[in-house]
C-alpha cells in the first residue's frame, strides 16, 4: 500500500473497515445485536459510544480510539489484563454503572499512558478485598479527572453502614497517594484518607465526596484535608453520615469558592444543626462565591426545634449565591435576612416553610441588592400554622425614600399563608420574571390595581392555579412589556365576556394561557391590541363559539380551543385563519369539542379538508350527524362528499319548496297579526319552560348526579349513595374518590365532573363549610346552574347549622328552594323515604 493511498484500518470485534468508509454503527463479534456507535471520527480521533448495549466484555478497539464510553452495561469483571493494550491514544474512559466487582489492578490501565479522564462510578468494587487503588492507577501519569465511587446492592441498603474507623483497621483499599496529581476528583467517602502524609500534597481543585454507604464518617475535621490545600470547589453528596463539621474545616481552605452539601434527609437528629455548623465554619471563607446546603433537615428534629438561625454571613463579601433548598426553614423575626452579605445576588430557598410576607418584609426589605429569589413550594412544614398573618396595603405615593429593588426574578409558589403582594410603594424596575402560581390564598381572589404599577418591566407572569375570580381594572395598565401571561386553572369565567378589557394594555404579549377557567364567551376585540401574540390557549372552558378576531394577530402560530363546546367555526374565523396561513404557519386544536356533521357545518368541514392551517390531530375528532350518530373525521373527504349530495336539493324540489314556503309565510303573517295579543301572552308564559327543555335536550350527561361532600362525611355521602342510589335505584353517581381521573389537576376534575352530571347534591355539614375544595365545588355548581338556566342543585343538611354560618350562595339556595334534612333517628322507613326523595329530584325533567 503506497503512502498516497494510505487507509486507516479500524477493527471492531474482527470486522475491518477502511477509514473512508467507517460506518456510524458497528457490532462486536460477541454482541452482534448490540452495536456501538462512533459519535465522532477523524483520521486520528475516534470516539466510541457503547452505553446501554447489554455488553459483558470490553469490545476490541482501534489503536486510534480516543474516547470510550461503556457505561450502563452488564460487565461484572475484566479478567483480560491486556484488553487496553495498544490504546495509548485513549484519553477518556467511562466504566460507570456496571455491576463491576473485579479488576486486575496490577496491569489493567498501564498501557493508557495518555489517559486524561477516568470514570468508574457506582460499581461493586468494594467487594474486591485486595483492591489497592494506588496499584490500579499505576502508570496513569497524565490523569487529571478521576471518578471512583461505590454503590451497594439494594438488599444491603436496609442495614445501617458502620463507621469507617470501625470497619477498617487501616486505610481501606490501600494508599491513594497516586491521586495527588488529580485536579478534579470524585471519590467515595470510604476512600478518604485516615491519616495524612506530609510529603504528599494534592493538586486537587475540585473535590466531590459521594456517600456509597460502604462506611461513613461522623465528622469532618481540618486535619483530614491538610493534604488538599488547593481546593476551590467542594461537594458533599448524600452525606447522611455527618454529625458535625469542625469550625476550621472549611475556613482552612483559603482558595475555596464553592461549597455544596446535598442530602437528601440526614438521618441524624443533629442534622438541622449542620446549617448553623456549616455557616459558622465558612464565616471566614472570604473567597466563597457559592454556598448550597440542600435537603439536610429531618422532621424528627424539626418537631422539637423548628426555628433556628443561620450564622452571620455578612463578612463573606464575595458570596453571590446561597441555596437552602428542602430544609423546612421558617425564618422568624425581622432580622432573619440581616445575616446575608450585600454581595449576595441569588437566593434559592425552594421547598421550605416560609410565607410570602416573611420573604417580602424579612428578606427583601433588608436585601435590596438581591436579583433572583426562587422560593417555590413553600409548604414543607412540620407544624401547621396557627395564625394567619395579614398585611394591609395603604396607598403611598412613590418618592425618593421608597424602596427600589434590584430583583429580576422571583418564584413564590405554594405559599402556606395568604399571598402577600408587598407594599404599593415598593418599586421593582428590573423585575422581568414572576411566578406566583399554585397559591390558593390570593387576597380576595383578586389581582389588585397596583400590581403592575411598580413592576412595569415584567416579561413573564404565571398566576395559574390560584383561585382568581377577579382582575381589577388597572391591574395590567403598566404591563406593556409583558410577553408571557399564564392565568390557567382559575375562575375567570366569573368576569364574563369583559376579560378582554383587563388585557387591553398587553401590547407586547406573545403567549396567553386562559385554559380551565370556565370561560363561556369571548370578545371580538380581545386580541386587537396584541399584535405580537404567537400562542393562545383557551382549552378546557365552556366556549360554544370562537368570536375573537385574529386579523391583527399576524404572528399567531398556535390556537388551542380543545375541550370546549364548539360545534363549528364561522366564515369569518376561517377567512382570518387562511389569511394568516398565507404568510406563516399556524395550527389550531379543536379536539374534544361537540363538532357537528350537518348541512349547516358543511362549509366548515370542507374548509378543514383544504385549508393550509394545520388542524392538530384532526383525524381523531368526533363529529355528530343530524340523526345523532357519531363518527370520527379520519375519512373527512367521504363525509364532506356525502353531505354535499344530501344537502343540495333538486331544481324541481327547490321551486316547489319555495312556493310552499311563500304560502306558509303569508299564512303565518296573517295568523300572527290576527292573534298577535294571544301569541304574545303565550310566549311570555312559556319562554322559560321552553328554554329549559331545549338545554336538557341538547346536553349529554355522563352521570345522573354529582355528590359533593366533605371527606369526614364519607359514611353518609359516599357509602350510602353507592348503596341506596346506585345499587337499589339504578342511579349513576359521580364520587370523586372513585371517578376522578388520576394525574389531572383537582380543579379540572371537579369542573369536568359537574359539567357531565345532570344534577348536583350537596351534603352540608360543618366539615363541608370548612373545606376549600367543597367551597370550590359549590362555586362551580352555582355557575353551572346560572349558565344552564335550570335547577340542578339540591341541598341536604347533615346537621343543624345556623343560617348566619352559611355562605351567601348557599344561603340563597336554602332560602329559595326546598332542601332535605338527613334523618336523625335513622329508622329504616325514614331512610327509605329520604333516598326516594333524592331519587325523585335526580330523575325529574
């Protein structure tokens, strides 16, 4: 072979490929069904990926292989000491997540003279009693990154590991002095040195200590790490074994910039003291920029000591990020935030027990320099709050003495207390991201007028799942920069069709989510000012038509109208959608609506067949014919063709029909004029009844009755309903514990169940009045009765309750309609009469 025609030959399990024709996949001779992949290949650089291939041996590699990832396989041992021969070009090797128990440490890696990164994570090598780490790494003079951690078998995790000093009489797995040149070291805690060698100084800059549960240390002392004076990043993962960290352990690391201790859930009852312990230890680490103490609380200790302080960190003038995630913290007192340095920019306090009032007034007010706060999921509390804090907002004109915050991003979800919007005069000129979702205690269920007046640069706002029923007129007046607004899973249907008036100033909005709000109508001009809108979601409402003009929304790409009651789109809707589709792609979702396949909707069906607009999952839509039969639209062309033939009358029939129609119209006009007074009287007398009959005729129900009750009354409401109504009287009831859809939001389940039920029975008790979800079910039931125009609610008083204790909506029902009292003596006759009355109400037209 001449030098001008030189080819690189790569051999994989006996299969040879010339370099110009190397394929992206190959198979070993023993594992032909599990091909490895070449992820990158040049003339002298071959990167091989063999992850998740069920391999039990190392495949044969080319001498030019530079990287091998063979993690997540079934390799239990490497008995061939020559498997890595002639692989001096290999610089990265990953053997992690294999059930590896045996390595021939005397010569296994000695050929890999240029190896730079070696990863052996989560193996069973702790079983190899004669393993000597120094011998295993012999010859790896260029190694800079090493990961060597253990993983106990699941059956062994049930037993508590022993102290390393009790389990091993000497240094476990031999000396580790060959690691001194490693710059990035991830090591199992069982491999830490018992004693130091003054002649060996590690060059390690990044140290990650992982608890593999082989053995543990109950303390960290300065002397244990004297041989590592250059550590800049220190990570402790799953350190359940620590009871105490000495005060000088961390402060002795003069170069330390990042310290992370990550649980989860230290089992020691002293675990919560570790926060005080660590923050004390770092108080002189002046180069520290990032401190994370996550998931190290335990409930057993917190039940005794719920409030505890963080040591003063003011002297850490380089600290920019502080994380205290998942510790059940509940700061107490106005000086809680005084312990943070003015250099602190980012505070992460997810999964704790803090109130929005405390965050606003105990942290933010004394840390105006903070730029981001992530306080999501503030319901991790051992003890329930006994008092609910309230804060009154007073009008205050902005002036030079008002607080100006540097905050750019705030996440506060699942607050345990009433949501606190802060003071009206607080000014947030840099705030662009605000997530207040999943807070079901918004004051008066209202977004206040001053909401945007001090947050005019907001770009993202999420207030979904917050029971919002009202938006004040000026709430969004100064939100002209808002780009994303999520108000889904609220009760904005109470605003009726005027919701567009509240959103008129959102001229920069790109994404709007109003799904699951029980909205029953839309306004033509809703999107007129939103010329940048790209996505709008109004799914899972009760819209019967889409009345919003999109003529000005030329950037619109996605409309979600699924799970409504829409039967067709108007001609104007279709024309505007087609206009937008000419300039950019647009999609619409109409799934799970009550679409009709009739002569009146023929044009709409024809449009769906030919339009350039993308109809999401169109073939899965269901359509109802005029005779009541239902079909899917997977053969839409045939349906349109059939309707065309059925809906076009013959010429003769058309002439006859027009003549007959003319005669009928003339006769009707004469009769109406002659009997106009009698007709008018009859019309006003019968209008209400006719309306009820029409609604009942067109509405289809899944259940005969929806049962609303407190969980504490399940014996009467649930058990007797199933026995008396379902088993004995054949009535199909909706009971939330049995019939709600798993995985969906509770609010969505309630809304859908009530819409799908013919009647609603409320079992009223003191427990019912004290339940937030029962109150939510009552609100939805009242809205359903108001919307349908028929009587759907019956009240059953489980116990005597004074009228003054009832809500206004419930009091109106009790005062207006006859209600039932649950029999107190519970005789068989009274019980039978009671349930017969319930059945009569459910079955009445």
